[in-house]
């Protein structure tokens, strides 16, 4: 690629850039094998990943995914059940 070549912002420059781009909620759910209702429950319980809102789009950054993974591992798994007073 020479210095005159313009790479559109929507097109990653290579595999590393593809790995660092924010992902959609749908991509996150697919990647981790959870449904949208489970994702929404996690968000309500404040156990889901931080979201990046761009206009009406909701995205999740690579950093937010990694932080969520770290919290999930530390707590022994994602809590997706509503807590009860038993």
C-alpha cells in the first residue's frame, strides 16, 4: 500500500484491525452463545459488558468484552438468574 492509497474508515486495514473493531450486541450474543433476553437481563443486573452508543447503534468495544470476561471469570460465571429472597 503506497502513501496515496486511502483506506475507508469502515474497512479494516488488516486482520489485526478486524479484531479490534467494536462488535454489535448480536455479534456478542452469537460469540458467547447467549440470547438477546439473557443479554438484556445481564445489562439490567449490571453484569454485562459496557456498551458504546453511537447514535441509535449499540456497540461493544474489545476492551469492554475483555473486562466483562475478566469479571465473569473472577465471579465464577455470568449471573443471569434473577435473585430471589430465599
